[in-house]
C-alpha cells in the first residue's frame, strides 16, 4: 500500500493500547480466583456488575464521541484512567474485593467501564472515523491491535506467575506511551463538505437529539440490537472464565496459566492475520452474511468446547475465535456504515453494539457463573451454544439484506468517482 501516515500512526496506537489492554484482561478471571480468592459464583457477580457499570459509560461515550467529533478530549481522559491501572488494581480493587465483594465490584465496575470496556470501544470508534476520512481500511489498522494483544498474552502467564499484579503495572507503562503518541499526533481536520472525502459531511456533522430519536423508531436498529443481545453478548461471557476452565485441565495452576498464555497468544496472532483479510471477505459477501457467518462460527466454537475432552482439543476450539472475531467486528462496522447515518456511527457502535452486549452480559454472567459451579463448564457451554444458534437463526430473517447493501455500496463508489473527476 502507498504511504499513509495516518494509517501507520493509528496502527501503532492500536498496538500499544491493546498490549496494555491485554495485560489487564487476558488473565483477569484467573486473577480474581487465584489472587483475590473468589469462587465461580462470586466471579459471576463481579463480571455482571462490571457489565452494568459499563452500560452507563457506553451511553455517555457514544453520545460524546459523536458530539465532539475528532477532538482529543475523550481520548485524553481514557488514557489518564489507564495510567492509574497499576495502583488501582493492586492497592484498591483487590483489597476491596477481598474484604467486601459488593463494594469492591461496584468500585471496580466504574473504573473498568470508564477505562477499559467503554474506553476501548470509544478508541475503536474514533479510529474507525479517521479511517474513513483518511482512506485506509479500519480492519488493516485494527490488525495491529490484535498483534499487540498477542504479544502481551505471550508473556502474561509468565509475569502473572512472578507477581499477579505485575500485568496491571504494564498497562500503566503502555498508557504513558499512548499519552506521548496522542500529544505528538495531529488529528485529521475535516470540515463539513470536505471535497477530499464524500463522507466527510456525514462524519463530522454534530449529532442532535433528533438523530437519537430517529434511531429508536428505526426497525433496522432493533433488528441489529436483537442480534447483538442474542449472539455477541455471549462472547465476553464465554471468554471471562474460559482461562479458568482451560488451566484446570493441567496438573498444576502454574502450568495451566503459562499454557493459556501461549494458547491465547497463538490465537490472537492468527486473529491479526484474519483481521487483515476480513475486510476483503466482508466486502464480497456483505455485512449481513458476515454477521451470520460469525454467529455460526461462534455456535461451533462454544458447542465443541462442551463436547471436547482434554486440553489439546479444548484449546483447538479457542483458535476458531481467530477467524470469528475479525469477521464479526468488521461486519458490525460495515453494517453500521451501510444502514445508518455516519454522524451517529459512534452512538450505534457504543450503544447499539457495546451497550447491548454489556446489558446481555450483565444478565448472562451471573447465570453462567452459577451454572459453572452447579453443572460444570461443558454442560454450560452447550446451553450457551443453543442460545447463540437460536438468535443467529432469527437474524437470518430480521437483519437488513444484501440487496440494499449492494445499492448503497454502488452509490458510494459513484460519489467517490465523481469527486475524483473533479
């Protein structure tokens, strides 16, 4: 590809951010169990309250992101919170969870929602807007985020064995690098009607309350929300305690932690490659078929996890996620781009996708945690797989079809050619 400075700057930003993000979250479930001492039900409570806390920040960040456009204010706040990761987890969150799980879970949900769950979604939506204004594929930049996650997880299990709190301080270090990148990066300035990009006016025009009200009356919005609630909400629910299940299949916790770190690293390296290739696939088959394909892959992954026996077989199911997640993420962005106005893209991503997923997670996490304790991981996975299968089948009839997508894509190409000829 020809040199595109914005592409390389924000690819680097993705790599550094996800390195720190992975350092905190890749072994978070194991940290709650081994370092803090929570059982399956208590961890389910923590994950559920984290999801509820995240809901508020998804709503807030979604509206703010579309309101302020490409200004740095929100990113500065998020990076400032990430700088506090080390001291927060070691000296505040862990002790609070150990002494009073409810106070600790509520406190942690506010911080983790603002800094990680909603913070990460706001960063992704922000860079996706830039990718449209500066003519590079978002998926090819997001690939570097997967690489950063993979590199971090390769070492996460080993650093956890040295000190369970060390990974949180790694996040503080990466946040320092992000602050330097943000301070030295000149963001693209696009005025409404920018002749260099036919989408500029849609992307940069400030959002109004009437735009949000229109979304609520749009059947396509509710069809999209139903798919997210029934399918995507189970991605984090499954991932939250999968490290616990996988590490339990080994003879010692230390070996399990280390092997999960290796497995997760391989999976995310493969995910990075698929993230590079996924845009071409989704452009060919359309976002709706991409979302249905993602649901099918997720059903296969979770159901086989419940049937497989032994660490090798269970670990192999995790690798399906390397293809599943890029297909889903790119399909979501392209589905939003095709079927909704661009000035509400952050609202659609953080509210339609992230908020709905977190709401579903808040409902499903405590139920999954209780089922893990009562009937075990394999049987719980089979129940999850059935849930995903049901809502994927519903989406076949409710999501907007590819005919409309093809027409809109053709119109966009015509506009682009017209601008070029000028």
